[in-house]
C-alpha cells in the first residue's frame, strides 16, 4: 500500500556466471593432524588463463552449507592448497 510521499522503485538483479569453470579437483587428502590438502589440475584453455582472478576456497561442516571462505589463491600456477586447522580427522568437511 502506498501513501502520500511514498514511492516504489524497481530493481533488477542479474547473476553473471563465472568466466571459467572451477579447477578440476584431483585429490583431497586428510593428514593425521586433520589438515586437508586439496590438489587440482590447472585449466588449459587460453580464455581461462587470460580471465583468471583467483581460486576461492570455501568449506562447510554441512554439505548444504553455509560455506565460509577459507582462503584465496591468486597464483594460477598453484595446484594445491592445505587447509590448516580443518580438523577433518574428527569431523566431515565439505569444499
């Protein structure tokens, strides 16, 4: 209901898909201390390489989320990451 002095505005939200697919995850291993090491294969196409902004690693204790940003990697040549303090030896962790 609109009264005197009220105004209605319309907004449009456009969701833009990522410019490239996520890296090809090859392995997730859990150390004895519960740290998780993720290893992936680098993208090979020139479009992905030229549009690279970073790898953003998220995790959650629930497969449905919410997911929290763990870290960001800005070196496209990096092919692994160790999530220190993940405690995956005592609980499930989803990435």
